C-alpha cells in the first residue's frame, strides 16, 4: 500500500495553507481596494479543508459564502463592479479569524 503524502486528504492535493494566509494578509492590508475575484480565490482554496461544509450562492446584492459553519456576504460597490465594499471585507476577515486562517 502506497503512503499518502502529507499534503493530501483522501487523495486530494491540498492547497498551500501558507499561500492562502499570505493572500488573506494582503487583503487585510487594503480593505477598501479588494476585488471579488480575490475573495472568491480564497474561498475556493479553502473548500478542500471543509469537505461538505461549504456553499456559495449568488444573491441580489452580492454573493453569500458559507465555510465551516461561518457565513459572510460579499457586496459590490455597484452592479457589475469588481470591487467589494470594505465592510464586507471586514466581515470576510472576521470569518477567516473565526476559522483560524487570519490573525489581526
């Protein structure tokens, strides 16, 4: 039987946790200038760490993410813009802190 490398869970290669933390730190350093794609990237990288405990749903005024039992909403400045509102970034950072991915 072949040993499973330490960076895998159930045979799935896990994203680099340190890289995820670096991106979250970068987002935290500029909360008023964050693109939706950056939050979405972090969410998609974290999904393998929470099997069966995640969801993403587009709502009228943004996107509702759920990860490991923690929810956060990403609202955009104007319909069609790529930037998210700074209060939504703060909610995202609170969620990352609660999940252990970010320390202020």
